[in-house]
C-alpha cells in the first residue's frame, strides 16, 4: 500500500519536473523574454509596445519620450518643455476631441493614434514636416499586431490603455488596419507609394474604380483575386491571358503585320490596339489573315524590369487593397 502511494508521488515529481523543464526551454527559445510568445507574436499590451518602440519599431531614432531617449528632431511623445505639456496618450485624447468637434463625426483616441501610424500625413503636428516613417513598410515593416502593441504603449502615456478599441476597432481604425494588413500581406509595401507606381505604369491600359484607359481588363476589385494571382499577372502576363483579351496577329496583303487587341470589329474595317496604347485602323479589304497568338500578351512582360523591388512591393500592396467589388454601372 505504502509503496503504491510512493510510486504515484514519484511519478508526479517527474511530470512536474518535465513541466518546469519545458517552460524554461520555451523561455530560452524566446530570448528569455516573456513579452514575445514562442511563436514570435507580440503581446498587445503597453509592455509589448514598449519593446517595439525602443527596438524593432525604431521609433526612438526620431522620437524621445519625456527625458527618455536622445532624439530631438521629431515631436517628443512624453511631457517635455513648454511645447509638449501632455504625453501622447493624453495628447491623443485632446486631438481626437478637437477632431470630433470639427467634423461632427465620432473620432476616438485610438483612431488618432492608428492614423498617426497608418497615414502620418493625415494630421501634421504643428511645426513638423511630413517626415514620419511609414512604419509598416520596409525597412521597419511592423505588422498589424506590432502596431497595435505600440498603440497600447502610446495610450498608456498619461492616457488609458484600451484593449477593447484595439480588438474591436471602429470603422475608421479598421480601415487603417486593413491598409496595414494588405501591406504586410504583400511583403510590407507602402500602398500610397504603390498608387504612384500604378498611375505611372498601368493606368494607361487599365480602368480602376472608373479611372484610366480601357485597353486591358477593368482592375476594380482585383485585390479579391489574391496576391499569387496578381504577382503572376504582372510577372508573366502571357501565362494566364484573361478571356476576351487574346492577342491578334493581323497580316495584310502587302505583308505588314500588326499585333494587339481587337478593339473594334466592323464589316469594313477593324481597330487593333497595340501594346504601346496606339490604335491602328485596318481596312477589311487589306487583310490577308487574322490569327490568335496565345504565347504573348498585349500587356508588356518587361514592366517589372523597370520597377525596383520596393516599387513592386508598393504596387502589390496598393492592388491588394482593391477589394471593393465593381459596381453595376462602374464596370
Ligand atoms: C523618421 C523619423 C520617424 C520615425 C522612425 C517615427 N516617427 Fe513618428 N513622427 C515623425 C515626425 C516628423 C512626426 C511629426 C509629423 C506628423 O505629425 O506626421 C511624427 C509624428 C508621430 C506621432 C504624432 C504625434 C502627435 O503629437 O500627435 C506619433 C503618435 C508618432 N509619430 C509615433 C511614432 C511611433 C510609434 C513610431 C515607431 C513605430 C514612430 N513614430 C516612428 C517622425 C518619425
Ligand atoms: C499596354 C497595356 C497594358 C499595360 C501597360 C498594363 N497592362 Fe495589365 N493587362 C493588359 C491586357 C491586354 C491584359 C489582358 C491579357 C492578359 O491577361 O495578359 C492585362 C491583364 C492584367 C491583369 C489580369 C486581370 C484579370 O482580371 O485577369 C492584371 C492583374 C494586370 N493586367 C495588372 C497590370 C498592372 C499592375 C500593370 C502595371 C504594372 C499593368 N497591368 C500594365 C494590358 C496592360
């Protein structure tokens, strides 16, 4: 009888020991910090955010917090001198209140902080230029959870840490988080820069939300097709030619060749739009044959060569944001 109890007790000790060992091993794996979980996820709390503010987020390279830190060129986020009587948590509350009064729309402290990070040019602190880093784009590349943690840290600077508004964001904050998530999903691009890349390289052939030229398919809502689709469509347009956009090769009686999309098909003449965007009108009487070439797309395959890696990531994050399905009249 006694020995049976002793055996159970010994077994318990072994099990307990194993737990302690596993626990230590996990702590070691994560650099001995409790703030980062075993899966590399950040803890959405003021402590988790503090870690990022003074580390990966590189906020400290531009901002000090009260007496902590040595950066002077950007707004101090703590209480500092006459210029900064309130720390950022309390300051954000005040700015949010001002905004609500001005616009009549409910704008929360969290909205203000999310906006400062997601779209820094939306509100410029008096006396400062639009030089705030896009912290969700390279080289900083914070993801949405890391940004939530930083916001928790900022909230806690003389304001209130409010997990509820981070977990269930308002429509304003949610839209910003979608922007950050799209950027992260596309390798950390900056959608704002991506729009410029798009306008320079794509809009003369595609319509997007009602704007641009109608050579290729309408790209409204194209983000719904996903990142893999977009990458392939841009890097290798000929591989998956969109139905109805097959490349025509028109050979005329005199041997001249015109390659492009058939844009107009009338009994007496046709219009072909070339990959330069130029439209060529050809009389039916002059045409010897029209064939379809499935190996080439009218969409140029050398566009990516003209883009830097950053341009390409920015472009993808911009396209990933296009998730509004086309409306009836818009397409
Ligand atoms: C390259 C320098 C730079 C980096 C890096 C940077 N910021 Fe900023 N930040 C600025 C500048 C400049 C402003 C003022 C202009 C503006 O309002 O956008 C600013 C404004 C802000 C504001 C608004 C302050 C106010 O008084 O309303 C917040 C909040 C903020 N930054 C947080 C952060 C956080 C958090 C990080 C790190 C994740 C960070 N910043 C990284 C330069 C930077
Ligand atoms: C010279 C005109 C032209 C330019 C410039 C051009 N495209 Fe295209 N694009 C087309 C044509 C034509 C198609 C349809 C044929 C095909 O699928 O390859 C197409 C297809 C696509 C598709 C597939 C759409 C779908 O729903 O199937 C995507 C995505 C796309 N283009 C994105 C872009 C982006 C992004 C750029 C700028 C980097 C760009 N295109 C520049 C002509 C162009």
